[in-house]
């Protein structure tokens, strides 16, 4: 087992990984930018190393600085967390080249699934349904229009190297397609250093479902059931729940089996998440995330498994001890992503936390690195807390969530707590009839 793990991340993600390490008796090294010197994960880690100035490209994306910190502190392994370098294949290679274990999948699998067009091809070979779509688009307007017509409007333009909802463009006709293609290529290059784009049929309304999978180095492949991530704004997840209220048991079993089948076919090792769209009774593969997910928490609440712990054990070569039939999901869990943003305009609102009180009680969990007096820097993602609740039934879970949101206090900055309070009282959410486009329309029609 590892003696010391360097956590190449920040905020609540770094704190989540630190906690798992501490409970396993593993020492931790926190890396941080100059802006994060007072961050909670830095305060709690056994050691900390400043790796650069505030901008992410000069610190949390600074591979030489992170590797130097790992070598200086004699870390056995590096956990990349979520975002930043978590799905950077070259980083994974460089970590291993320095005889340090990368806690995640191989660079080969990161590269394969990081290219969405290649991932589609891999899914097809594994026997999964994919949304009607294209290969990488050629630089020829006439050919692009023909491809779009063959698929059938509306279509969505996606970045081959993309993820996180960035760079997507919904197109309803030839004229808009011509206008959007150069813009999409530009954004793909900006966000992902890869200008390749492709088309998919745009399904609406639809549900966004994902399946957590876990694969060890001994050939064991299991799924940890599904999550419903359909409550979204600008393709960014806002609320997640498990199990999905949209599925019957037969469809659920097929969905989860398909995710495990893909992981097994490509020889995947580590935690991963296979994502699908579900429309008109059919599910379609869209991508695979080769890292820990923000919403892994709700799977932990229903299965009782510590997914970060399991990820570390897999990286250390330990076999997963449970069989598929042993992994039973109990009750219902929901996560609300709390952002430091104006709940109406979604403008980021960094600043100093004057008062902070996390809700508590039975089956209530808060993952956050906030504390009273902490000053949030303006340089990073605005996610500041995750509120996760569990109940024996979905209704019990909803009532607990309503109570917990009422208790949650974050003063000194604006947050999206009022948005969540509004969403969970709507009949479409209570009845679970919402879909991926629901929140966008709701925000047009309502003030928060």
C-alpha cells in the first residue's frame, strides 16, 4: 500500500481525497497555488507545496511543478482528483515515467475515451447503441451539410476532445450549421487544444443517465448502478439522483450491463463512468469519463462504498472484494451542487465567507472546503459545496433535502442555494418528469 499520496487538486475535491487517505493511514501532500495557501486541504495535509501563482495554467496545470513536488516529498502516488489534469493522458504517462503511481486508468484509456469520436467507435465495437452521428467533420461545408441532413436536424456539434458540456452547439438548419462550425472548432481548440468536431442527432426531451463502473487489475468488472443527471443548465449538471426515477428495473439492468460490457471489452482498469442519453425507451452511449465524478457521492450513499478508497486500492493492485450480486443499492440519494454564483444571472461571486453553517442530521452529508473567514479566490471553478442526502424512499429523500437546504448558511457571498430550493418544490421535479432541457425553460419563466 502507498505510504504517501500527492493530491494534484484543490478545494472540496482535494479535501475529499485527503479524508479517504487519512482513514487508510496514508500520508498526504497538498499542492496549492499562492491563492490557496489558506485552503482547508492545505491546512489538513501532512505536507504542502506551493506550485505557482494563482492562474490554473501556472499552478494546478503545471505538470513540471507537480512532478517536482512529488519527487521532493517522496510521494508514492499522485491522485489527480476531478478536473485539471485528471484526464490528461500525457500527465499520466509522465507520472509513471517518474516511477510514481498514477491513481487512475492507463494513459491509453484516457486517450481513447478522451477523444469522443474514438470513444463512439469503441462503444460500437463493444455492441452498445450510439446516437446517430458522424466521424470527425471534414473542412468542407457541402460535405458537412450532407452529413447533417443524413443524420436529420436538429443536430448537436461536439468537440472530439471535449467534455463538461463545453463547446456544444445545437443546430436546426444549414445556415446555422455553416455559422456554428467555425465557432465550434475555435472553442474546441481553445478548451481542449484539439479543433476536431463531430455531429450527433440532438435528442429532446431526453434524460442524461450514467453508470459508475469499477474495474481492478485482476479482471473483476462491476457496475455500481446508475445516476440520473438530467437537471442541467448549459450542459452542466446541477442536481443528480440515484436510482433514476425514469427507469424500470428491466431497463436499469440493461443499461448497467451495457456500461460494464464496454469497460470489459476495452480492458479498462480503475473507476470510470459511462454516460448515456435515454429517450423514448432507448438508451444511447455518449461518452466515458475516466476519472472520479463530482456526483460519486450519491453512489457512496446508496451502496455504502468509499469510491476514493476503492480507486486507491485498485491503483495499489488490490483485488475488489465484492461480486456484482453483492453490490446492492439501498434507498435513494440526491446531490445538489452549490456554486458561488448569483442564482439568477449565474455570475461568479467570489469573496470572503462571513458565516458558514453546514446542515446535519440523519443521512445528510456536505462535501465542502469552506469555513468562516475563508476568502474564495476568483481564479477557479465556482463549485463550493455539495449537499447530499439519503432516504429510504425518494419522497423521504426530498423532504430531508428541503430541510437541509433551509439549514444551509453561506453568508458573505451569493450562492445557488435559493435556486435549489426553488427547483425541488416544483411539481416536475417532485414527480420526476423533468429532462435535460427543463431547467433552461424554467429559468426563462421564473425569477429566483
